[in-house]
C-alpha cells in the first residue's frame, strides 16, 4: 500500500517538511507563519492549526517574483523599488497553494474556515526573513522553495500544521 504525499508545518520551529508517497524527502525549509501566532478564527491574522489539504495550486509556470493580488498575477515582478512604492502590500509571490481545512469546527466551515480565510502556502520577497513569524496568517517561503514544493506535490496533498 503506497502512502500519500504529506507536508508538515511546525510553527514552533518555523519549518516545513514535505515527504513524497515513498517516504522520501521532497523539501525541508525555513518558513514564516503568522506574526499573531496560531488560531483559526476569521480575521485573526493567525495561522490555522490542524489537518488541511491543498485545494488549489495557482501560478504554474509564472516567473519567480511574480506578484499576485487576489490570486491573479498583476503583471508586476517584485523588487525593492516596488516594495517602496507599496509599503503596506501583503506580498504574495511566485506560486500559491490554497489550503482547505479538513476538521469541521476546527479549521473547516463557519467562523474557522481556512479556505474562506484565504490561507495559502506562498512565495515571499527575498528580503523577507524566514525562521521568524512575520505573515498575516499564511505560510511564506522563499521563492526557490515554493517552486520546488509546488512542482512536487499534487492538489489534495495533506498539510498538517502543528502549533502551540
């Protein structure tokens, strides 16, 4: 019996580990989760815990540093100059893996629905620090890491987010 791909996000250590269906390591990377900590409530800007799946993958083939707003490419390529022009923008770059909770009442449906909260695993600017909580709830990764992950896991992959 073969196993499925699985991604584990470990909030206390700000790391992500992805394993393929044969148990081989796809990627181990430093990440950044929410600066507001963990939690599941709508508008909390916290990273939701528990078991999720990748519901959709967005951005296949897009150039590294492609800027997305509302899950659509803007035509912009991230740069420090662009950041100076838009200092308050929540930078979502390169690839998006949109998460959906699987645990009704914890991270699915109602006021705790991960998908309705627009929680993603996504690329981030090269000058965003990894290894420290600094997102608005999503899981941010360096662009080379999100491309590796995106290219090696299918829609439906389990994502277990472990937090305090």
